[in-house]
C-alpha cells in the first residue's frame, strides 16, 4: 500500500470516528445502522472508476448517490431499505456540511424515490362496516336455512 492510500484510509476512519461522535445522541441501534450504511457507501464510492480506492467527501454528489441507490435496487434491496439508506446519506451529508464544511449542498436533495406503499390500517370506514355487516348477515341466513344441521362452509 502506498502512503497516499494509507493516508486516505486514515482520513476515512477519522471522518467515521467524528461522524460517530456526531451521532452520539441517537440510540445505539440507530448509530450502528447509520455507521454500517455509511461504511458501505464509502467503500462503494472508493471502488468506483477513477477514485483509486479512495473516498473524498467531494465525491459524494447527487449523481453518485443516485447511482448508489440504483446499485442497491439491482442488488435486490427493498424500497424501504433504499429509503432508509437515502435518509442516512442525508444525515451524513448534513454532518459533512454543518460540522466539517466539506460539502456545500446535500447530495440527496432532489432525489425522489417512489413512495413507500402504505399498509392499510385495521380500521374500517362506516361504509365498509355496513357492507361487512350485510355480508355476515347474508351468510348467517344461508347457514340458518339448513336448520343448523350443516356447517356454513358447505
């Protein structure tokens, strides 16, 4: 390894250590997830053509983040996961902007992922309750027509 590669590794580790301190008010699980995501991002960026195995904060551009999110999608990672990754990158970028002065703009700004599908709530509207009640009543009448001798599912 050359001394410039050693320096780059040292700088990336020092930056991660400072970022960890920046996260110190968060829950341990959140800190671990953020750091794991940022380490993966840094390694991915360093391996991109032209980066010569090194990460510099200036390499963290909107195009780079978009390519990284596409990479994660191609790896089969869910939309929920990619949304969390984007949020983590945004947090890391804020650290690089506010604490270190190494970026001018958050590279996640303007990147839109498709909305995460919402899971239907367990609550029914009044119309849905009325329809369900009618269906249950109809089913009950059909079962009742057999005189109770046959199960409803027959």
